[in-house]
């Protein structure tokens, strides 16, 4: 198999290794909202209009990289990224002659956060990441064969489609594989790390989705991240829970069994009142996700103002739990 070079391009520096390619292809995998489509299309044009002419000239390369910074920023601020996959291929010129050892780069327009599955038998579900060789290989092979690619913005959309038998990739979707497991098998902490940084990434992602006018997607992503974080903290604290335990149940278990939440010092009584109030908020978070997001069929979805309030509530809860629990080994 050809050696593949891949990168998610969020900054000009990440584009540098692909400059000088003999040729390139551009494949758009993400559907764009009509309100942002002209802006995104313009940013993509700005990235690629001079790409083929740079060659190996250092001055031209520097000028080109400086010139695409704003365009890449526009893509990122709208939740879009470029995933580049480069390989050495044999190509045919206009006269039908074969030219070996040519660097060809395939650029995919993808969601900044999301999942995909190539529509072939036994295909796995992957993140859009260059860190997973199997994900890159699936995308590259698919670019040559032209099969359809299923796109998912949030894990719960995958769960709704597959229910119990989700074909998660063991490399790039290991957290999701455990989080959405329906079996009571023992889970090792090393297999499952929904850290506070992952939740913060989900919050940043939610901010982008809200700005794009997709607050319901934001709610679903935040719910998934917070759920995973609470499961991780229960595992770290050796607190038993059912595999399908809800956010409300997990938070209650932490409050009742984690030593850093059970013993709150001289302000125990007052803080218990605060935590009981937070428990009510957590309960509402479950309700919002079930009744006003895309996790389940709903006629009435959450508006941007309420989705922002939801995101801020998750942010506040995360900050408290992180401060309270981080000092425990």
C-alpha cells in the first residue's frame, strides 16, 4: 500500500507539506447551510486559487501561506476544516502517457468535529482525524472508488442509526465505543478518558454551532461530552454505575460517594443546598437533550439564546467539578 501523508489543516503551517504537489483533488463532504455557503465557498477559493502555481519557490510559498491565513480562519470559525491526504501515484498526461512517482493530494472539506463511515461492507465509523491510519486509508480509498460517505455531526445520531451494534473504530473512537456501550462488561479507566479538556473542546464546538444557527446540534454535543466526563470521574473514583446511567444518576453518585463531594468542610449544609440545586439543573439538562435537541425526533428545537444558556450551565458545572475533584490522585 502507498505511504500516505495526512493532516487536518487549520493553520497555514499545516498546509506547507502539501505545496508542490503534482496535482490535487478537492472533495466536499460537508453540507453547507445556505446562509454561510457563499462565505465558505469564497474561503475555499481563496485557499486553492494559487495552490497549483507555487512550486518550490520559498518566497512564493511564504507569500501563499501568509495569504491563506484569513481564509482558513473563516473555515474554522464556521466549523469547517480541510483534511489533506497525499500519496505518490502514477498519473496519465493528456497524451495518455503514464507518469510515475507523482505526489497527488486529496483535500476533503469536512466538519471540524464529526464522524464518517464509508458506505462499504464492514466499514468502521471514524473521526475526521489524521491520527488514525485506518480513517485516512478509508477516506483515501474512497476518493479513488467514489463510494458514498455517511456523515454524522454528533455521536447520538450514530446511536440512533445503529442502536446497539455501532461499528466504532477502536483507534479514533475508543471513548465513544465505551460511552455508548450497552453491555455491562467491566471498563478499564485506561480505555476511557473523557477529560475536562474534551468537554471544553465540546463547549468550543457548541459555540461554533450556535453561531452557525444550529443550536440543537450544540446541545447534543455538550450532553455527550458531559455524560462522558461524569462517567470518567466515576471510574476514577471507583464508583460503580450501570453502563446506560444518565447524567442525572452519574452526578448523584458522585455527590453521594465521592469523598471530595461528601465532605465539604464547615460549609457542608450550605453547599449541600447548592449541590441539590445543581442536581436539578442536571435533571433539566437531560430533559432539554431529550425534548429539544436532535437526539430524538422533535418538532420544537432549542433557540440560540437557550442553547447558549445550556452551554454556560455545562461550563459552570465542569469548572466546579474539576476544581473539586482534580486534587484527588
